[in-house]
């Protein structure tokens, strides 16, 4: 009896800690978890020690398909493995998959609520619809005066593979001055320093380049600065963000 209770308790921890969205549609059932572990050749995949974050969501154009994303701890410092797949909801067959990395550092760390699936209408062509993974990894500390988070990466399916074509933070923030002051060697967070936030949105344009629709990135600050918008184009491999980054940096830091 104690074994059964302990197993149920661990399962509850796993599925509750690794679900971010507001409803149960974000949770990954046991069949999906087991199928993903088998596909990626990870015998210890279902253990809570190794799967840091997990999120699942139905594919909008085929409700029998499920998108599943996992952040896996392979024991390498400052990185987690991103395991992404589209599979039959039954967990019997994986249709397409991707293995990549989520880089970490002193400011960014993957946690149980880091991943969210974005299935907005990213219709890039008549036959291609992208979907997104949003990663929130920033760990705020008072000695960071600026930063970015909520990184959106758009993926497309190519046969049995998933490929990223776009990646950018959707949220940036900065403070007008230092937030920390030293009190006998201890850093103190000063909440009185003014903070500015900017939210970035993405929309699909009617024009296209190299076979995929152009995307418009729009940025709006929470102060009185005029918003900006820049169209980015697909170059055959991914969306070229140079024009966006140049415009955004001038607008954000001036």
C-alpha cells in the first residue's frame, strides 16, 4: 500500500510541476512520456530527476496528433536538452522529432514552468503551418539591470523532422539605474528604481519571401515611446532578424 501511495504521489508531482498552462491540455500523459523516452533512447526519461519541464498540446490541424516538448537534464552544466516531437495522441507513433539545446548561464535556468507551446496561426504557406515553443528561463536578481525572456522559437515539420526557422525573445526589460546597494557585504534589491518593459508580438503578413510568408515583429513599451514594427523575411533557411535587431536596439537603448 505504501508503494502504491508513493508512486501516485511522485506521478502527481511530475505532472503538476511540469504543466504551465491553465488547463489539463498542457499535461503529458504517461503514454506520451514513455513513447518520447523510447524514441530518444533515454531509459531514465520518466524519472523526475532528469525531466525538468514537460508540456503537451494537441496539434490544431489534426487533433489526433500531440505536440510534446521536454527539457531533459543530461548532467551537463549550463544546458538542458530540448526534446520535441509530434506524435499520435495514443503515444504509439512519433511522426516528427527534434533534439536541440537550451543554453543556461548565471542569469538563465530552466525550471518546471519554463516551457509553453504556442499554436497560434503561424501559416507560412498553403501547406506549412509553424508552431512555437516559448521558454521562460530568466532568474531575476537585483544586480541585473536589463534582460530578456519568453524566447519564442518557431518550428516547421519537414517529413519526420522538425526544424527551427525563427527565434527571438518576446519580452525585454531594463532599469534606469543600479538596483543593488551594499549593506555590510550583502546585496539589497532597491524596488524604487524605475523599470521599463517592452512586449513583442508577431503576426503573419500577406507578402512572402522564398516560399514563406513574411513576419511582422511589433514592439510596444510601457512608457510613452512610440511603438515600432519591422517586417522580417525568410532567406531559405530561417528568418533573417538583422533589420529587426538593428531597429530594436536603436529604439530600446536610446
